[in-house]
């Protein structure tokens, strides 16, 4: 039986643009593993449109911090050599590395081109609000600094189906590019009528040359980095048919265990389920629904019914394909999908993510190490490390839920023989302090359990029938287990 796996998103939006982030990962690898983290999701490794770009405004997919382009050799996070060193350090410490890949759009083109478009309504991309007209758009990518190394593919307006800036008139808009077989892709999310277009120059996956080039790059990247998987960004805006093809082609190419998780930001579990079905369950999805439940719980306090915390979530309905998380770089304060879980509830939220049997939990760098920028926040590593420890050493075996009170819930993990002294009891309340009596096993009679959150000094003695009466402080979480491992 394998130990539980835990992923850490190793960046937040405002990581300093000092070029030292790959070094930070290299230097942190040993401690991360020692603390129970054995997977890291790293930010986009490809060259963005500037040295300060977090990587989501993609310029050159083949430039990993190697070429002098966009006034820089390194990316925001460092050079290609430093990236290799960081991945090697992770592997030496038994940590898998999942690379964030951005395939929806390109930014920072080298030249403009003139081509014909129709402007569409921002709220309904299927509604045309103009006659065809010419614009001057930033759609020509020649990558002069790379000089055709790794790929000689040059991008032009024919490889995109939309853009948002007319250089000739100096104005923004939603411009659908016209041409033979040109349209928005039908196999995307239906928000705004059709959510193929998100930003910048939108990649046209109906173009066969584009599909071929992107799949070729998808195979080149693991060959080059020896990474262990991908995190696929913004996939509700990309042809589901292409995503299915891309995953199959890449997995066949690496001929091994290659992990894929997608960001399908939709809080409708049925929509996520349909996507999983359309892509043949080849990847996991982040549990956006659970995130929003946690956010609501943190805002409502004791008006939230904790027994409903998993209702309508991916981990409830598709537990084998759910990556559970509390917050990330988009939900952090000031960012595009801000929905930050309040501090008082954050340890409880992480207990719900880390200490249950279903889902692959992903922790957030901003929660663990802190957030920079205008909305800076201190990290909670000291509070989160005990939860990661319990996940690694204690949270095994049969799970018995005690979701029997709207303000105080709990569950027990019975433990497994393969992991001596494993098993735990978790109690969460959004109300007053209290106790919850739970059964941990007759064989545990006489054991004295401690609270790994360090909220309680006194121990709980398991009675002769195998029950413990486990206390929790007001608006808090307590994680009880027999000491030792």
C-alpha cells in the first residue's frame, strides 16, 4: 500500500520576478519531502511576453529561459539550466514535478498583420455586431531570438480565430477572425454563448497545422524536462476533442505513467462530469465546486451547514478524478477569480482536503509560504505542517463520517496495519467549542490520543469499547491520533 500523496502548487501570482524561483524550489525540495509533500505543480516554464509575466501570457513555448527574447533570457522564475536543476533536486527527493502548460492563446507577437474580422458581442460571442472589416492585429510570431531551434513553425493570423486589439484604430474588442473554415470551436464551454475566446490571440484548434505543432510541442516538453505530468490551463476554452487527442498522444509518447490535471473552472459538477466523459477520464480536474463550498462556509460562519460541505462537489461524485484544493493563484486576493477562504476557516478547510480518503489534495504556496504584492499575507506553514504530517502518517484506513450536526462534524480513519499507529479522528466546528464521541476501534482501548493541531494540551483516552470523546475549540479544527509512527 502506498503512502498518501500530497501536491503543492509551488507559486502564487506575486512571486518576486527575481529569477530565483527555480532556485527556491531546488533548495526547498528536501524539506518539502520530509514534511510529506511528494508532488509539485510549478508555474508555466515557457517565455512570456515580459520578464515579469507569471507565464500565462505565452510568447514562445520552446523558450524555457534559454534565448534572448522579449528583452530577457530568463523567465520570471529563472533560466532553463536552473529549471533543470530544480527538477533534478525534486526527483532526487522523490517529488514528482507537474508543469503548468498554457495552450489557449499567444501574446507578445513579433509583428502585426492586416486581416478581416467580425466584431462580436462581449456577452454573447455568437452574436455579430458588425459587418466584416480589416484590422491590424498582433498575430505574427517569428521568434527571431530562437532562430528555428527545436521548431521552425511560424505563427500567423491564419492559426488564430480571434483577437482583442486593433492596432490600426487603437481599440479593444472581441474580433472573430474570418477565413476558410474559420469559426469559434463548438467543443468548448457554453458561457457567453461560446467561450472559445478568452484573451490575446486565440489559438485555432480546427487548423490541422496548429494541432500537429501543439502535439509535437507536448511531446517535446517531457522529453526535454523529464517532468512527471502537466497541469493544463484554461481547458474549458480549448476544444475538448483536441484535449482528448493531446493527452492520448503525449501519454503514448512518454510510454509511462504521466499525470494530467486540468483547470476546468466551472462550479457545475455536471458540466465537469461531461468534460471528463468527453475526454475519456484521462485526466483529473480541480474541484472548483468544493473550493466555492469552502469559501461560502468561511463567509457564513455558523450559519453554514457543515454537513453539506461536500454537496455538489467533484470529489463527491467523481472521487477518482478530483484534485481538491482550498485556494490558488486565481482565487487569491486581488486576482481574477478572487474567492479567498477566510483565515479562521483555513485550517478546517485544509483538514477537509488533506485528511479524507478521496481526492488528490493540492496545497497552495500562498497559504504555505505567504503572498506578496499589495495584498500580502503571511504563510501558515506552522499550522499546515501538522495536517500534512497526519496525512502522510496517520490518515489511512476505513473512513467513518459523523456528519450529524450542522455546526460540528467529524470523521474517523481507522488506520492500516502497513502503517503502525495510523488512524485519526478529526472534529471541525464553525460554532461553539464542543465534543464529538466517535468510535476508533476496540483494539485502541486504553490508548491516549493527542491533538496534532496543538490546540489541546490534555489527551483523550480511548474507552474499553473503542470510543473517544474528542473536543474541539470554537470555530476550529482538532486532529486526534495516537502519537508516534
